[in-house]
């Protein structure tokens, strides 16, 4: 990759000259302020309930596998113990984190970018065995660079083509892997 | 000097051209990802796991280790020049490093950091050389109960020392243990949690889990995280620190080496914690602590030395006990398992080439890094101009195609993507993926040691307390488990006693 000198990407902040004299404490506070807000109580409730459900499901399935005794454990014994720990911890988190706590991050509009990214990855997994990796990879690069990354059309197309060509060269021509490919 | 013979033979392994090449490759990749904000060493190592299938075990681990300690060097550069910590372990370097850069002493800060890192790394390798055989010989007598206790303590420490919500970290760890039970039960042959899926019958492979949780998870997370774009930094002149600076920071480098070495060995310790601790120590020891935060050389030298020493010494518990001390070590543990090598006390005896080859490669790696970070610093600064928008799809494609090449299986790729979503959601909801991966790696060992010990002890759980080592470890386990609860209860009492002004101040 060659470093290049076009415009700095979108959202670049102006050089912060004024606040250069921050003490470590102020700097830490500034970072804290710039960090996304914590996930909050609803997220905690949802997460704890999901974990609780997983724990309970684990308990039920472990019992189905048979527990046995400590000296003669059956396959379900260990998963049962672990699932029990999960369920208990989930209940504890439900109570401890009821006011939200400081962990996690709230979803924002930008979270859609991650969701779209995930969808393109899934599409790639689905399409790769059907039409080879080249076209899906090209599309993935275009979407990520243009729509998720805010590159220009020209840059996105150029770099996408370069990237796919490079991957073709490395994985198919040089390494001779059996990745499904069209050409 | 029988003891030194394998050490010397290890140099023969390192000096083989292919190993040297991969060592160079590893440290260069490490430097790069250290400079670039976004992907950390754990994610990078996870993404590159497929690469290790085709090469010798020694070579693979030499490269992965190089990525890990190389990242500690690279993280410094952005901390000093741009006030952007490239890695978590370089956050404290920002405080004084950036101030030095503003005074036109960026070169001094980088030079001191590189020299400190080199000394810290080297001291830690020497310490490792002498301490590791001792630990391993001690651990040779360990039976299943000791291993079970050790694995439990390791998982618990990693989960509780991690920053963020402790209970959530513990949940992540327990979930890792549960995931490890998927597949055929080794004792009875019964299938557990496979839902009749043939691909799951052999259990979930470590590589897709690590690549997904760390690799894709972080890639997705970075998509929405708008990194502050770096402005082109001032040119760096005069990288060699003056004699006065060196003299001033000599003590800090010495203390940082020792502190980092010991904090790195502890489970849950590692580069980040030791850099914080070293900064605190230097500030406390200083005659006029108000210099700190305004460009004190010791404030750069101490933490930068300590994080490298810790990165090196955290290999000790992995290579001698088979217990990874942090998430990155868990991935290297997985990489060793892929290669058919089980880390543990036997490693040094059964695979002296691998053990000493990896350890000694760190000398070479540190020399390479010293060379790269002083004269070539300008080159790495230019890397910052490569934009995240272009790098993100490249890393995503490397991950997907890499995952496919492991077993030519689309199911693996799908697992990677799905675990990526899990990793992303875990981050958003405040669960750390580190304890999960660590527990997942240790899950099989923990379960089989527990069941074996129960066989040995006739199902008597109290028998663990009858053996001195396992008893000690379990006492530690209980202390670590209970301490946070006691502490939070104490804090709550203190908070309810103090008047409102302090609480309102906290909220500001």
C-alpha cells in the first residue's frame, strides 16, 4: 500500500492547538467525554436476560445428558455446573447493573455501518461457493470503501480492483489455494 | 553447563534463514499494527492464524510472538507524535511523550522509548531463560488437581483483572467453558450440544472462534468507531537521546524492566497493567512529581520499558505451565495446539528446539525492532496516512479467505462471521471477548483435569484441599473471587458516608 496524499478522510478534526496543555487528568477526562455513552440499563436488562436464558437452556440440556455423581460423572455434569454458574452470574448482573453501569456502548446511527458490514460478510459467505470469490470480494470492497468508509467513487473503484487483483494473485496464483474462484 | 546447551542450540534454530525471515515479518507486522489504531495484537494474531498451518511450529510461534512484542514498540510512535495511543499499553506514554514532542524533543522520547523497550525486552528474555526451567521443573509434579486449580485461578484472574464489569467478564469466561463442551465427550463418547450437526460433532474449532471474536468482531466494531484522523506529524529529528536524558531515565528503565517482568508473569497481568504501574511508580518516586505530564523523560522510559518486559515475560506461564496469562497468549496457545504441540512443563524437555528457538528469537526480534524504531521511524509514521476505510475491507477479506484455507470449509468461514457478530455485540454490551477465548482454550483441560482428579479423589471434592499446591491455588481462587465483592461493599459504605459534593463531582 502506498501512502497517498489526497484529502484527509471525512470527519478529520482540525488540529487541536488550544487544548495542547492538558494535564494527564484533563486528557483522561477529555477521552472520557469523547467516548460513546455506556450501554445503559435497558441493554443491561436485555443482556442479562439473554445470558440467563442461555444458562437455563444449558441447565436443561445438561440434565438431559445425565448428571451422575461426582465420583461417576456422566456427560452432563460439567456443563451443568458451568450453566449453573452462568445462570447465577446472570441474575447477579441483572441486579448489580440495574442502573446501567459504565460498561458497554449505546448503539448509535453509526452502528448501522457495522450491521451493513455484517450483512455483506454473510452475503460473501453465501455467494462465494456459487460464483467464486472475485465478484463478491469486489462488491464487498466497494460497499465498505464507498458507503461505510466514505471514500470517493473513483478511489473506491480503483482500490477495490487493486485489492481483488492482489488477493487473486496471492491466494490463487501464488499459493494455489482451493478458494472457489470464477476465473 | 548442561543447562546452557539447549539454550545455545536454540540460537541455531533462530539463525535458520526461514526463521529469521518470519521473525522479521512478525516484528514488522507488529510495528505496523502498533502504529495503526484499530486492530490490536490479539486481533492480528487471530486473523493470521491460518498462515501458521503451512509452516513449522517454531517458525509460526516466532512470527506470532514477534507481532505481539513488535506492537509494543509501534504503539509508542503514535502516542508520542500524535497523542493517539496505538495500543492500550501505550496510553500512559501519551502524557509525557506528547509533551516532549511539543517541546521539539519527539526524537528524544522515541529514542528513549526504543532503548527502554530494548533493555526491558532483553532483561525479560534473560529472566525467562533462567526462571522458565525452574517453573517447569516445579510443575512436572503437578497432577490433575493442581492443573484444575491452576486453570481455574488463571481464568478467574484474567476475568477479574480486565477492565470493565467484572461479573460480565466472568459470564464471558463461563460461556467460553460451555462452548468448549460442544462436541464429543472424551470420557464417555456422548455427543453434547451438537444438535445433530455433523460439523459440530468434533467440537468447535479454536481458530474460527478466535478469528471471529477478535478479528471480525474488532473489524465490525471499528466500522462504526470513527477514529480521529491523524494529522501529518512534525518531522522527527535527532532520535538519539542525549547523555543527560539517558542518565535521567536509567533508573526508570531499570525499575520498569523488573516491574514489567514480574507483572507480566501474573495471570491477567501483561503489558497494559505494567505500563500503568510503571508510570505510577515513577511519578511517586520523582523528587518533583509535578514535572510529570509536562514532558518528563522518565514518564516515557518507565512505562515503555515495562510494557515490553511484560510482553516477553507473559510467555513464561504459557510455555512452562500451559496456562496463558492473557488473551493474546491464549491465541498463541491455540496456535501451538494446532501445530500438535501442547504447551506445558513437558515442552522444554520434549521440544527444546521450539522452546529455546522461540525464546531466543526474541533477542533477534528486539534488535530488529530497535533498528526499525530509531532510524526508520519516519517510514512508519507515513503508514498513518493509509486510511481505515481502505484497510478495513482488506483485513476482512484476509480473514474470510484465510479461514477458508484452513480446511477448505465454508462452514468455518460462516462460523468466523457469526462469531464476529457475537464479538461485536459482546463489545457493545460490555462483555470482553478475552476471558471467553481464554476459558474456551482451557475448557477441555479444565474439565478433564477436574474429572480425573475426582476419579483420583474418589469423588471427594474436599480432597482438593488435602494437596498443598491445589489447596493454595484454591485459596487464591476464593480470595480473588470474593475480594471485588468485599471491596465494592466497602466502597458503597464509604460513598454513603461521604457528603454529596464528592458524588456530584464524580458526575461532572
